[in-house]
C-alpha cells in the first residue's frame, strides 16, 4: 500500500513535469484533465511579463497547449528532468586511459567511494547481481542497460543532479516525455530510494515495475582486442568525431519529420576535372566501358606502381571483384569493399575520400564504422586484420567483399 502523502506528492510532481500523452489521457479518463499552465518545466519558455508586485503574465492558454503538443510529438526537443549535468572533464579522459574503464564505470566507482558504499550494499539495494561490478571493472566495452542503470541510481542513493551526471556518462537522461522516468525523477528528487516504493507508485498508475532482467554472466568472458591501449585511443577519437544519429533516425521512422546531416570526415574528395567529365560523357555516348570509379582506381594503382594482384590480395578480395570493376560498366562495389581496397593501397584521407566519392560514398561522422576507419587512416594504420578486429569489437560491419 502506497503512503497517501507520497502518492499526493507524486501526482502533483507529475502534473508539473510530465509531458507523456499517456499521463494526460489517464487524467482525462479520471475526469481531471491537466491544466497545462501548471507544468513548471515550460515556465521559462512561456513567461510573458514579470511585475514588481510578483504577478506574472503567461502566454495564451491555447498557445501553451499547442507548445506542449509540439514538444510531445517532436523528439528534437530535449526534455530532461533536472539541470544539465556537468560535461566530461580532461581529468576523466585521463583516468579512462589510466584505468582502462569507460567513463560510466569510473564515475560509478568514484560515487561509491564518496558515499562509502560497498559493492554488495549497492547490489542488494538495486536488486542486481553483484557480478555487474566485475563487468564494469574489467570490461571497458560493457555499458549496463537503461533499466539496470535506473536501479543503480536507487542503490547508490543519488540525488537527481548526481543521477544526471552519472547517466550523462552513458548518454541517457530521464525524460519528461516518459511517464515512468518522471516517477523515477520524483523519487530521486525526494530522496525516496526504496525500490518497493517506486514499483508501488508505478503499479498504482498501471505501469510496469522497474525490474532488472539483464544477464550479466553471459558477458563475463568477452575479450577485448589484444591492444587495449588502441581501444582507449579509438574511444576518445569516437567521442570527439562521432555524431550519433540513431535517435534521430528512429524518430524519423516513427514519422517525425526534420532535417539533419552528418559531416564528412577527413580531407575533402578531389572534384572531377572538367576534362574527366567530358571524357566520361564521350564514353557514355559511344558505349565504352569505364566509370569515374574504375578509371580513378586503376589510375591510382598505376601511380603507386602496384599490380591488380597486389591490391586484391592485400584487400583479401576475390580477383573476380576486380574483373567486375574493370569489365562491367555499371558495377559499383560496396562501401566496405572500396574501403578494403583503400587500406590495401595505403591511401591517405584525400585519396580515400576521392575513391569513395567516385563510387557514390563518403566517410560519415554519423557512422561509427566510418569514424573507426578514419582513425586508422589518420594514424596510417593499414592492417586490415586489426581494423576488422576493432570493428567486430564495436559490433560494426567488417571491411571486405
């Protein structure tokens, strides 16, 4: 049974913060629809005038309703509970390299030390298997699932500000657009750390309880690439250059329309010269085989005093791929094949981007596999076995045919 005082406070908190349509529908069904002017999270955006006597004018009620609707439907609005957390510091980056742990794990263990909590105490309060701490300590790749992280917030007895700082290290946040997460925010803000109380509130509103179902033991034997220092350096490079578009793409699939683009990586591709364009048009007219891609590729092979055999063997490709490129006018290899060829030929950024451009591709900051390839090119590491080991570690597609 939920304490009536806690329930009343939770309901008031939801009225002031929650932007989830399910919550509005729930209130409407009870015959107590939400007055949008009560939503505190919007006040900074919709205040019209302050007066010396303390009176405040707000925008028209209908405008507020429309504003809330826009926020609900558009994932490009950030609706974080609480203040923005501090960003990752240079000291944290240095510590990540020193400890070979990710930012989240380092910050978590620092919080445990500050609060003088043992791993067993946190695991018991969060209702998670204590083996999670072995994973966090020894497997830099491991990031807990969201529900596990939310449970850890309670096990560590974090304030909302501390919780936001920890979640920032794994790039998630409690959203005012998710009913369950607003209730979690209420508990943290009011220092209610009993998971039974949280689940009682969720149950009261007809929501699923917070229950960790992650299988930690299945991940204990995962092995990182042999050069863990390389992974640390690539992690920093990814953090600096990777523009994660996955959330935007998912929103787009749900019908939310907006424009976005990822910037290209490395030196820009060389534009085809006017003469090359004319030659291609002539070839098209008289039906000669050839394309910007194959012409540029075989020109590069000649310039670098390589043979086709040298290139396709170093790229670990079947010779039939090269035969297709040379003889089939409309054939364009896949991007991963073009990159394998670029690595086999030890091309620099400009040459790689030009070769990719001739096949209709480019290295994008919005794709993690492209950012990893860019790191190898920038540092002139052309070992295909090594880059494929790293790509596999990050669960990205491998290079080759």
